[in-house]
């Protein structure tokens, strides 16, 4: 709440700032009028399968007073609740209120819950069913704890445009298709447990730098960064996965901190009224990110429905008054309340057995509190399998992995052991970072006391890294660190272990008889601050020093995003490398399954690993307040749709490891490519279906299929992710883009047949004139199938005619 007071001061001081910065503002061509006004805010209509929920919500809201409606829209501080956000109940109508709780990798800030693999780890698994199972299991825990609304998964914004982005690990992938498919699975998983899934952050929240208004070194107000984007890129890249989440029924969307075309995310009428509620037919409610509301009447008219954590700054009594004096039509307030209650009914939270809001959450876990063990034994295999499948093997010289009954293993690196706990009590302290950069963003980060910034920009954590920091962090019941799990295996095998987890320069400490030297490093990240770098000298020196003394050096990196490896990847003594991402509490157990070959690796990179930082070009670093935009930082998305592999393909840059790449312990052969238009598919250029939540219903119709076969030509069973890329024959389209993936387990000498279903939208481009998705009828689409974005042995074509 202290933060909120600062905000009121900010409003006053920023007004002065506008006055004294007129020159800069006037010269800022992006400042005025870039985000078109779209009013009034579309009302919920009960589209698609929302009819029942809408009818019940209407009947409920009809019984409310003006003040009750207002209170549904604004969070309040409840000192006896452990919820991240609270909405008051209406006892006379049997409504007990709402409890909003973080976050995307498990229920946050409580006890007796599991720590699941993070978003990026699920993305690296490329496994649809496993992603559903993860969300289903997690959703059960949110329900048991009395969370009405799970604040992710899915996270599909940031998408990962900026390589150093501090929150990229919370989402699945920089690819909108992969991200969208997994988002839909997540929404279905969470909501089938009677919990509202909040898909976030809408939209273009692609960097942490200047994501909120700040005070600069001269004590002047700097507004949040503006993500300036063209309409086609907005649709083809950033809105894409949101549309999938909406189509899957997400009943809540979180609007974002930063500005979009210079208008704040939670009061941008084009984004909320226009794109989300009109074009995408959204029926649920829009909730602000915590503290992201920047105006009262403005945000109400622009389509915001619920403000968190408190309604009292801009809404509350002021909203009631605004309705009374006509500044906000009462219909708008009624629509806010109806959308909120419809989401509640849509997820069957009126069922009599639904737990009381926040029943298993406590404001202070160290004080006596009601214990609600939310864990279900059926989740255990999901958590382990989820941890296993997000590991990506990228180098394995002469099949050094899997290990074969090693006699002596040497273990190195700060990431091998459990993290140090700086605070007593249960839970994981996400700020125990060991390797820290200078506090580059000290003013920006945490200025408002929002509690989401680490004291330093984290480079790496001293202790194994299983989840990133900030609101997406979770509280594991235990942490299986690599050292613990390898030790268990060593006990069984009688393997001698040597270790050094402290020194970077273990000169002379490598036992000459080591069968292998396992080096563990990490690349940390947290909400609130972008990553200082994509690699660090301390960790690279550690790898190089061990490799200089050990001809079988196996490196595991727990990376919260892209991690460059060119300092040592070609060193012949570095024989195997695993991107271990953020596996959750079963990290070590999962790694041992892979190291010892009980399961073959099956993860694939959900982003591109470059050779050099400079290969990411303008998308390496976030944009700050640089002249002439000192007070209104401008981030122009000039690259359009060419981010990550699309950019590397367009510029012909050879990556170190391409998007979709990952090795395993066997080999696969692709064959028998065939493609065809589904008979009877409607081949009109534009969709003709009614708008349901997600957009025109027929955008999801399967209009073509591509089939191929995958044969395991090696000696062990393994899963392969067959990937389909499509080159759309239209100006400005990427060379190729992911439009299908199927993960199949194939036994040696066996062949699996895969079928990719292409939906109308998958083959369409956004037509900015028609404001609709358009098929390129009669033109030849190129189709590519293989094991990564650059290993595509099968090439064919497809014509829609
Ligand atoms: C703004 O533009 C005017 C001319 O259009 C120029 O004289 C002035 O220096 C500019 N100011 C800034 C701060 O760039
Ligand atoms: C952003 O500005 C571009 C260019 O004027 C416009 O085409 C687009 O619709 C705008 N989008 C939003 C969300 O304001
Ligand atoms: C609405 O909220 C206000 C302030 O949070 C509270 O004082 C009031 O009692 C609430 N009114 C109702 C009807 O719940
Ligand atoms: C505050 O939270 C407690 C604990 O969940 C709950 O019993 C109480 O009803 C809440 N207060 C209000 C006004 O909703
Ligand atoms: C994935 O789930 C679908 C739907 O539940 C099911 O039909 C399919 O067999 C599952 N696939 C695998 C590989 O488990
Ligand atoms: C910063 O500006 C505010 C408002 O203009 C003022 O109250 C405060 O004293 C200033 N602080 C410093 C350190 O100059
Ligand atoms: C109304 O807004 C004013 C100014 O922002 C604020 O001081 C006041 O607390 C608000 N009142 C209510 C009841 O929300
Ligand atoms: C791989 O194994 C072959 C045959 O044993 C050997 O000649 C070659 O040097 C090995 N390669 C490396 C990089 O160790
Ligand atoms: C990690 O923590 C240990 C103490 O637990 C300390 O000795 C070591 O120097 C730290 N390592 C780094 C890289 O900060
Ligand atoms: C590889 O390791 C051996 C020791 O096993 C060492 O003699 C050699 O110099 C190392 N090579 C490199 C490139 O570090
Ligand atoms: C695969 O088939 C080949 C030839 O038919 C056979 O030699 C080999 O043993 C088979 N491999 C496995 C693992 O069954
Ligand atoms: C397109 O596919 C057809 C059938 O597979 C083939 O005959 C034709 O040569 C292909 N065209 C091109 C340009 O590759």
C-alpha cells in the first residue's frame, strides 16, 4: 500500500513533467494518436459456450446495488487472507468472493504444494498432453487452496522478443504457434478443475526495463516504455497465442504494465475494446496487472473490468461517483460485474463443494494456520515427466551419454547443490542469487515497493536453479538438486564421487581416473529486471577450467532463457551439453533419468541459441529512455514478424543451435511426406464463421493435413518431435514458420505415422485492409517436415484450390 501512495504523488509530478517536457513530447512522432480510440466497450453477449454462464451472471448482477457492483471490480486488502488479490463476497447472495493467486509454475507463497516445471521447460518438452496434465494437476492444487483465479499458466506475453528479457522463462516459447497450442492445453487443464485461468500479459510486455513509470536520477518522472507495433505483426505474432487461449475458454486476461502505441496497456481502448473484446469476442473479464491501472474513468471506458490489488486508488467510491455523474455509463459497470460473475459460473465455481476462497492460503506461513495439503499423488509422475522432457541435449560426442556404470564421477559447479536458504521457514527464496551484476536498474526496479525486484540483476544463483524469481516463483516441498540425485544413484552403483562446488578454478583437483566430469552452471532471471547478459565469465571459466583437465566434461545449464555457449562449445573435451531449463522440484531426479539412459532425451529448443550476442541484433537488449525520448521511452517493433528464428532465417545467420533442435540417444529417419486439402473444406479467402471467443469460429477448422513417417533407426526407444514448417506465399511472410508438431515415442526399428492438422488460421495472413485473416488461394505453399527448424529433410508443397 505504501507503493500506492507513491503512485498518487507520481500522478501529480508527472503532470508537471508533461508541462516542462513539451519539446520532447512534440518531437515524439509516436506520442499522439497512434493508438486509435475504440469505444464503447463491447458487452458480454454469451457467445459460443458462454450462454449459460452469461444468463446466470446477468441474473446475479441484476440483484446488486451500485456499490456491490463496484466492489466486484476492485481488489481490497484482507489481512487475514493469504491470497495475492481479494474480491469481497456478497453474503446475502451466497457469493463468498474471489481469491486471486500466482502463478504459472504452481501455487505461490504457500506450503504443501508442488513446484512444477516452468513455462519455458514445458515449452521445451513440445508435449501437448504433458502440458495439459501439468495444468490439470496444478489446477487441482489451486482449487484445493481456494484460489478462484490462477494467475497463469499460461503466460504467452512476453513472447520472448528481447533475448535478455527477464520474464521469457515464464512463457513457453518465442514461437506463437508452439506457445498458442500449449496455452490452449493449459487453459483447458486449469479450468477443468473449476479454477479460472488468467492468461497474461495482454499485450507486448516484452521487456522488464521501464515496464512501469519510474523516477530517473534527476528525480523526474519517466513513463513506461511504449511498444509501438504495426497491425499485421500484432496479429500474426503477439495476439496469436492469446487467440488460442481464448478459443480454449480462458475466462480471465491480465492487461499489462507498459504502453502500447503510447497508451497504457490497461487503458488502451484499441487493445482491450477493439482487439480483445470485439475482434476476438472475449467474454471473460480483464484484470489489471498489480498496480498497472493508470487512470479511473479512462481505464473503465477502455475495457478494464477488475483492478488489482486495490480498487481504492482510482475506482471504489470514485467509480460509483463516476457512474452517478454519467462519466461512466452504468451499463459499463454492469458489464464489468457480469463478465466477472460469468467467468465464475463458466468455471462452475457456484458448485456447492467449491472450497472457500483462500482456505489453504495463509498470510504468514510461520504463524499457526490451517494446513491444506493440496498435493495429489497422481501428480507425482506428471511432475517428474515434466521435469524430464524439458531438458534439451545439444551435444553428445561419440555417445558419451548415457553414462554406463561409472566408477568415478567428479562433480563441479555452484548449480549442483541445493540453494542456500537465506530466510527461515518453508519455501524457496528466489532472491538468493550468488552471481550478481551491478544494480543497473536500481531506480527502475522496485522503486514503487512492489516487491518484485531482486536487489540485483541476477546472473546466476548460488545453488541449483529450478524456477525464476518474482511473482512466477514457487515454493517446492523439496528440491532434488543434481548432487542429491546423483548421490542416490552412486549409492546404488558403488560409484566414487569427487566434488568441488565452490571454486571456479579447480586447478589440479580433477581426479585422473574420472570417467566423467559433470559441470553444473545456471543462467538466472527474474521478473522486474532484464537479464544482464546471455552468459557470464565466472561460469564459462568454470567449464573451461574443468575441460582443460578432463577429456569427458559434461555440462548442464539451468537456464531461464537463451544461454550462449560459444566460449567452450567446440572444445573437444566438452563432450556433452544439456540445456536443463527450469525443471521444478524434481530437477535432479529428472536429470539422473536422462544421464543414465533410463529415458532418452526428447526436448527441443523453444528459442534460437546464437553464436554471438550480436546475432540477435536490435532484439538483444531492451530499449531504455534514450534521447529524444527521455521521458516517454519508445520501443519500435521495426523488425515486424522477424523475431528469433524468423529473423535468423531472413538474414541468413547461422545459429549455434537452431529453434526446434535437440538430440537424443537414437537416430530417426523421416519419410513419406504427403499433403492434402481436407475434402469438403470451405476454401473462401476469408473466414465466414460467427465470432466466438477467440475469433471467427472457422479459423479453427482443419482445412489441410500433412502426413509423414518417422522411423527409429537406432538402438533405443526415444520420442521424436516431428515438426512441420510452412512457407506462406505472401509478401513479407517469414521464410518458414512452425505450423505443426507431434511428439511420438518410437521403438527401435519401428515407424510412427504423424499427421499435422492445418487450421484455416495456420495458412492465413492478416489482411490489414480487410481486417481479416486471408488464405492465399491458388498459390503454392511450401511445407517442410523434420526434426528442427533447420533439419527439414522432407520438402513439399500445398495449393489451396
Ligand atoms: C524539437 O523539434 C524542433 C523543430 O521541429 C527542434 O528545434 C527542437 O530542437 C526539437 N527538440 C528536441 C528536444 O528534440
Ligand atoms: C498501433 O499503431 C499502428 C500504426 O498506426 C496501428 O496500425 C495499430 O492498429 C495500432 N495498434 C494499437 C493497439 O494501438
Ligand atoms: C464496498 O467496499 C467498501 C470499501 O472497500 C466497503 O467499505 C463497503 O462495505 C463495501 N460495500 C459492500 C456493500 O460490500
Ligand atoms: C478475509 O479473508 C478471510 C480469510 O480467508 C475471510 O474469512 C474473510 O471473509 C475475508 N474478509 C472479507 C471481507 O471478505
Ligand atoms: C493425448 O491426449 C489425447 C486426448 O486426450 C489422446 O487421444 C492421445 O492418445 C494422447 N496422446 C498421447 C501420446 O498420450
Ligand atoms: C523529488 O520530487 C518530488 C516531487 O517533485 C519532491 O517532493 C522531492 O523532494 C524530490 N526529491 C528529491 C530527492 O529531490
Ligand atoms: C478517489 O480518488 C482520489 C484521488 O485519486 C483519492 O484520493 C480517493 O481516495 C479516492 N476515493 C475513493 C473512495 O476511492
Ligand atoms: C570418437 O570415437 C572415435 C572412434 O573411437 C575416435 O576415433 C574419435 O577420436 C572420437 N572423437 C572424439 C571427438 O573423441
Ligand atoms: C556460494 O556459496 C558458498 C557458501 O555457501 C560460497 O563459499 C561460494 O563462494 C559461493 N559461490 C559463489 C560463486 O558466489
Ligand atoms: C583435454 O583434457 C586433457 C586431459 O584429460 C588435457 O590434457 C587436454 O589439454 C585437454 N584439452 C583441451 C582442449 O582442453
Ligand atoms: C533392427 O533391425 C535390424 C535389421 O532387421 C536388426 O539387425 C536389429 O537387431 C534391429 N534392432 C533392434 C533394436 O531391434
Ligand atoms: C509440388 O508437389 C508436387 C507433388 O508432390 C510435385 O509434383 C511438384 O513438383 C511440386 N512443386 C514444386 C515447385 O516443388
